[in-house]
């Protein structure tokens, strides 16, 4: 059975090289207009995983992360 993936989505595996590097697939670089020399931000959370975010989208991402953290703190508060 073949999975249908929407045009604005991409699914792939990447391999970690000897130096810990990964290659971002061309389709993803094209989708996000990532060019050589661009800055990306890597964020990691032991429970939630790894996210790579375009640096110019950092503020939107940080605002959402902060909102979610506050929401989670409210849920955990007695």
C-alpha cells in the first residue's frame, strides 16, 4: 500500500554521518527556500524530539513554544 503525502508535506529518512552531520533533502531545501549559508536553528527536547527551524521563523516558533510551555505549566499546577 502506498501512502499519499500532501504536496506541502515531505517524509524521508536521513543518515547521520561520521561527524554527526545530516543532509537536508533537496525537496525540503526547495520547499523552505534554504540556501547555502542560511542559518537554521536546531531545538531538542528529550521527550518531544528534534526540530530544525529557519532562523527567520524563530520568533514565531519561540512564541508558540513559550505559549505551550505556559499551558503545560498551568495543567501541571495543583
